[in-house]
C-alpha cells in the first residue's frame, strides 16, 4: 500500500487528519477556507478522460460482457465527441442540466462524459424511481432534456410524472437524435473551470424528498484520485462494476476511479454469483467495490475454488454494514483478496473513511477504518463543538470531495454545511489511532428511560443470529420511557424464526435495556429505490402500547 495507515494520523484541536507530507496532496483555498487537494489533478472530468485517451488510446476503456460490447479509449473518445455534438444539436447549451435515466448500458458512461465535454451538468437518476418521484426530480433539476431508453418511456408518459420534456432515446430512432453521426472533426471541449458544476447527484431520500448535491469537477476529479491513492491502484486497473452507475459508488469509486487510471471498466447487468466470479476470472479483474451481499452470495451460492481469482486484489464494500462473522468466512473463501470498508455519502463523492488492507486486524474489525488522506474529520456535540477520542457525537467532515450545496435547498444547505464542513447526521466515535466506529444515524439514537441506545449496536447483534438474513432497528414512542426499541428481521430462506428465540439471543448479547421490546418478522424490509431501509415504515400504524418483549403484533 501507499503508506496510508494509522501511523500517519494526527489529532489537531479535535480534528483528525493525516500528515499531508506523506501523500500527493496540497493545501489550497476553496470557497474561503482551506482544504487539501491532490497535486496532479486534471482541471475537469473531460481533461481526465483526455489524459487517459492520450495514455492508452488502444486499451479497452469499457467492456460489457452481457452485451458483447468492448470499446477502446480511442473509440470511446470519438463516441463522446459525437454525443456532445448531438446534445448541442438538440439545443443543449453549456450550463444546462441533462437528466440521465439509464441502466448500466454503454450509453451511460458516454452520456456522462459527453455532458462534461460540452460544459453540461449531468443528473443521473435512480432507475427504480416511481413516476411521482421522477416528476419531482425533473421539476427540481429543470433539465433541458432527458436521456433515457425505451423501457423507461412509461415513466415519462405517466400522469403522476407530470412532465412534457421530450426524451432522447438511446435505443430508438424515434424522437430527437441521440448522437450526431455526421461529425468529422473533433470539436473542442467547452472551457471548464474546476469549480464549475459537473453533476447533480441526488440523495436517496430516505428521510424525505431527495436532495440534489451540486458536485463540481473539482470534487469528482479528487474523488477519483482519492480512491486511487487509498487502494494503491495504478495504470491499467481492471475494475468490475455490479452496482448501479447512477449511484455515487458506481460512478466515482468504480467508473471515474478507473478512468483516472486509464484502466478498463467491466460492467455487468446484474450480480449473479456465478457470473460474478466467472467475470473476475475471464476479465482478470483486480478491483471490485460493491455491497456486502455481492461477496456473501458469491461465497455461499457459488464455489470460489472453481475459478481462477488470482488477479483479484481488492474487494471493497459499502452501503450496508458487513456482519463481523462474514469477514472471517470471506477471508477463507477468497484468500489473497483484501476486504476493505468504504464509507461515504452522496454529499462526499469520494471515500471519506476506508479500511486499508494493512490495517485489517481483529483490534479494529468493529470499525470502518481511517479517514482517507485528504479528509479532515471531527466528532462534534449538539453545539457542533469537537469532542475528544472515543466520545460519541455527530461525524463532521471536510475535504476536496465534499460538496457545499444542495440545489434549490438554501435552508438544508445552511443546516448541513458550514465553513467547508459537512455535518453528516451519522453518529460515530474515533479512537486515539484515528479509527472510526459508526453508531448509526443521529435519528437512530434511541433514548429509552434516559439510556442511550444506538440502533446499529442492536442490528449487529441480530445479524449474527444463524437464522437472520437482514435486520433493522428503530423506536416507537412510549408515554413512560419516551421511546422503546423495535426490531424488524428477515429470516434466511427456509428458516423459521420465533420472537422468543430472537429475544433470548439479544438477552445473551446485549445489556437488558437495549433488548428490543417488539420484534417483527417480515418477508422483506421496506426500502426506497436506492435500497435504503425505510425505518418509519417498520413501525406498525397504529402501534399498540404495553407489548412485552418477545411478542409480535
């Protein structure tokens, strides 16, 4: 690795950061405050792509095994030219927004970089949105056009969507043309400054309407370079993508990170366990960043020993906690592959915290790792004053990957951002050595009879039960104690769970005041289109009071 470890961590006035002299970063002024930025950073996304094209024009840039498509950097660059010209021909001007509703198909990356080349702001949209949500996102972003595919036309046509924006269909000759095939000369890219908006990245909307994070070229370029530094990847990196490209993990950690290395991005349409492992073997994959389920299913539903996985170096994961018992089993199933947490949010387009493979020891297995090199973090109290090591408070972060604005949300912007700092709403503590332990969302702190209970602590106990596939913990109001604890669990296939068995398991592994007083056994957890659990929907309506522990409704 690159020397990214606990030995470079420093505490200064309640802030946790790395020794900048150990990394290719420099202190620069941004928006009236200082942050670190990577030294050899291109000024824009288009400049980053052009650097990759110049480095390896005949290297494969993108591979889509399920679609039989393989594209070199030279071919991709020419395609981006035609698409940028096509957008301009459709009346899209620099500074306009283009909403992108596409699955993991070749046109997603092409459209994203065509927008960057034309000085246009891309706005990727979750492909699982409802018509109402789609209408809200279009109303918020006010795009000049929507680039989509035929399978999503029904969303645009729905009365609940309420838009008359004509789409550009990437897989149909109907409507406005997607690309300009007549272009003969390479058009110049529109001059783009590092602080120009590059993309609108929408939050998942777990606690309300999605918010559009205004990501500048500076943020996205530094985000890509940050993953390169953290995971010590280099020229020609081969990455496998199974997560949606509209998510920040798919877009930055996978796609942009790989382009920053002039590498090859291999994109699958799904995450079938056997297909996943076969692709790693066939494409000589080095790096994967997915969700824990990707790796657990590959271990449990396929035979890892049947595949040559010798090229696979890093299995990073985020989006959900990895059960502690799974880490040991995955190490045995995939020897030689480094398992790395990668924590971030939509507001922080690159990884905030990750577990360097060299630091994965039993002493820190319960943590999510260290702050990444250019990131400063602090744990603050309710007055936003920094707390010391091991104290629990709200996690605040600052760095070149942190956006500073929500589109059309001045009140939310003022609440979440201050002096370059983003206040995440996540509860955490930081050890003396700089390792971060998440406790859950601030709204997931349950106060029962004056005792603080962190939902994540209870969830971690539940998911190690042999019969539990998923678990989510929240609270419900109580006139005497203020709040009581409720747990919803999904059994593993073929397992019959009982509330009493879950209660006994919790009593053996938790302080008595943390034990849930209501268990719900569900076929699946309620989730939003981004896969985040909707905890408010777990609580029955209306809720009966006086339910003893171990009983269901």
